[in-house]
């Protein structure tokens, strides 16, 4: 069974919903999925000052925190975050910054990786934020699996070939079209992760 880790940070729940759609897509393609949130770093008083943030934290207490063992375990990764000034959140970066030991052993190379993001504004930094994740993937030697326009769902969701990206609906629902594109991204990630996993020994020579 192909092993997929969906690892995300979300303060007010949108990235979490996208993560769940990617999880469902990966499962529909036959993957075993670990859906994991990264550790919250913000102080309690900052979280309490934003009702949506506090509610989301309480609502997702059941989601396990990501561990380095999840990275080692997985054949493919989907990383997600809201944008923070055009870059990934500190919470996701802090987790990824602990991966040096695995990287030194070559345990992150030759695995499939994709990413998803969101921002308040339609042009608030979605693509630059995706790049901050993908830049790390180059260093890992992971194989980036972008959705491109390989499925009609991408165009219907706004046409971001780099990865699913939402505009914050500010308390409303994310569009069904966007979640459908995320579902497809999970399917595509799983297909590539399976091919890479089956050929990893040959790829490593
Ligand atoms: C410190 C900080 C920086 C942010 N920077 C941006 C930004 O540069 N552009 C933007 O459109 N939204 C920005 N946002 C808004 C969030 O990205 C947006 O609300 C988020 O995508 C919501 O996702 P979530 O519900 O998963 O937390 C920022 C929010 C915070 C707290």
C-alpha cells in the first residue's frame, strides 16, 4: 500500500479542509494516509484573541501532531499552510527544519512531494508560498508532483498548476470545485508516490 503523509498547519481551518480532501483523494487511489498537523507555536493569548483560531484549535485536538517518523514512513508528502507574508507559516517551517537528520541520511530523497496553500486575497502570495515549500523539496531530493492542468478540476478551481490554493472565505465554505481539485491532487500524488516507491532501489543505484 502506498504511504502518504498529509502534513499541514492551519490557524482558522481552511488549510485543514484542503488537507482532508487531499487525504480522501489519496485514500481513493489506494493509499494509507497519515493526516498530521504540525505543532502550534503561537502563544495562548494570541490564539484566544481570534475566535476562529481558538475554535479550530479545539476542533482539531484529535488530529495527531506530525513527527519525523511520519516523514521517514511516507512514500509521498503533501504539505500545506496558510501564507504568512508570502511564505510558509513558521509552524510548518519549524517542523520541516527538524528534518536535517533524515535529510543527511538520504531518507527524504526520491519521494513524491506536493503542496497546498491559501491566503486572504486572491493574489496574496499563494504561488510564492508554494515555492517556499518546493524550494525545500529540491534540497531533500524529493520529486515535486505539481497538479499542472492534468485534470479539468484544476481549471474549475481557479487554475493554479503549482498546487491547490484557496482564497480565505472568511468564515464561509471553501468552494466545492477547490476541494475537488485538492482531491485530485491527492490522487495524483499517490500515483507518483507508488511509482517512485516501486522503483526506489533502482533509482538509488
Ligand atoms: C501573520 C500573517 C500574515 C499573513 N500574510 C498574508 C499575506 O501576505 N497575504 C494574504 O493574502 N493573506 C495573509 N494572511 C492571511 C492568511 O494567510 C489567511 O487568513 C489564511 O490563508 C487562512 O488559512 P487557515 O484558515 O488555514 O488558517 C496572513 C495572516 C497572518 C496571521
